[in-house]
C-alpha cells in the first residue's frame, strides 16, 4: 500500500520518528514493528497523533520565541 503523506522536509524524518517513539513510550502505546497501524485502536492512534502535534507545537513556539521559556 502506498502512502499519500509526503514530508515537506524529508531530512526531518528521523526526528519525527524519534518524537513518535517518545510519544508512544510516554502514552504506553505499542508501535507496530511492521509499521502497519491498522491493528492499533482508534483511541491509541488518536492520542498518539494528538500528543505528537502538541509536542511539535511546543517546539515551534520555543523556536519562535528564541528558546526563552
């Protein structure tokens, strides 16, 4: 199955994968070894996506404020 999601900055792939792993550990969600999320519950997938979005917004806010918090 082909993926329709394209990264705007392909070099960011490794950092995004790291954030995904950290979020999964934090939330106690198992990341499928084969990368297929079809067997992950909707609740777990949604909480994982929400957590990742929250982290990315926090990172962007820190960068825009010059890292001052």
